[in-house]
C-alpha cells in the first residue's frame, strides 16, 4: 500500500496504531507470484507480464449501508470485497494475478481488521492473488479493490460477441443471494443459512471462467441481476434474447419465496449472485465441462423476452442500478 506523508492521515486510535503500523500488521505479506517484482513498500508496485498474455484490470467499491449492512461480519466482508472483483476477472476468463486494497475507516478496531484481513487473504490465497498496494484513510467505511489478472492475448471473453442462435447458459442457481437480502430485510425463511451465505460470502467462478476460453462467444458475471447483466451482452452485441422461465435454476428456498410472495421477478433482477452468464454456439456447448444450465437463446430480433408457461412476452423488469 502506498504510504502517504503522515500529515495526510488524521486518525490515531485509542490503541495508538498508525497508518503505517496498520498496513504492516494486517496487510503486508510476502508476495508469491513471479510476475510481482515489487509489492507493498514503495510508491508503486511493479509487475512483469509474461509473453503471450494481456492484463485484465477491474475495480469495485463497496460502501457501508449501500453494498453491505452496518455491523456485518468482517471476515465475510473481507471475502466478499475480493470475491466481487475476482468475479469480474472470471467473466473475462482471466487468471488472478494481484490486487490493490483501499480502506476508508471511521475508526481502527484491531479485532475487526484482523477478521477482515483473514477473510480477504483466505480467498486471495486460494487463487494466488498477491496484495501489492493500496491506501488507507479516515472517513465513512468504504472499501475498494482493484484486481489484475492474466488472459491469453486476444482470447479474453467479452460482452460484445454473442451471436444469434447461441445458447444462453448460467452457472449455479439464480436468486439465492437476492433471497439472502430479503431475509436481512425481514423475510421469514424456514431454512435461511444457504441464502444468507450466498449473499454474505459469494464464490467467484474463477476456474469456470478460464475454462470457457475458446468455447463461449460472450460472458458476463451476474452482479446486478440476470436481466440487467444479460442486457449488457444484448446491447453490446446488438442482438436480442428469449429466456425460458421454466428452465431457470432456482433453489427450493427461492421457489418457496416466489410461492409465498408472488414475486416471480426476484431471481431475474436480484444482484449479488456472482454466477457466470455466457453464450455458446450449439456446436460447442458439449465442450463445456463444468455444471451449467441452459436458460434461453440469443436471437437476431432486439429486446429481451420471457417464455413463461408458453406465453412469450417482452421482459420489462429491471435490475439494480446505481443513481436510478
């Protein structure tokens, strides 16, 4: 993490830990990736790119009471903060390389920081993603990660390359994280643990993303809801699509939620699933070697439609959007 002049840091806690001590104690570790020539400890990190690869870069910010509830478990928060960025790398088929971390903290709680760092590094270690820099400052709790990954030159998965006739597929289940949000907001679920875990501690589909290189025509991760994220593929590829409601992979708990509330649109619009939505030509679909579900087709006619009980109608529901 970049160490600014001490006068730029205006918080010294009751247990007397400075910015530099915070970084050294909780976040400075030995790097393990040979592409990292310089990690934490200088004004910039230094990376060397292996021949035949491009660098994929993504940034996500999480703000208290916008992206996560105040008082949520710091271990899960550390995991989720990194997971949402690794999910972006996964959607382009990139292998994680390194990350930076910027922390804005209203106060410094050593126990909170240790649990947060434990959750963060437990996931980082699974994918050999080195923490190579960042920043710390004082203010309302805001967390930002920039993640960097490697993808073979010219082979990154994109949103703009879906083709009419492609099969639309997704990994995992849809709507479980959305149900977890509903539970946090007061919905009474008889078996809440799985949905809460999906909301609080999602799993980025890193391995599956890399496995789609050379197979999928287009790909995106489902962060803001299937309708919105698939919509990005449709817009950038200049195509349309029809989804099959009966084919959607929904858990028992999500199906029970729909039956109890009538809110059938929730699994289409709820965010935080962090599954992959990808399109693949019929001739290549058998080459997909991991579990997935076919949920519809890409069509030449623009727009998004839903086939629900053999009744095809335009799908007018919207996913989450900032500033809407």
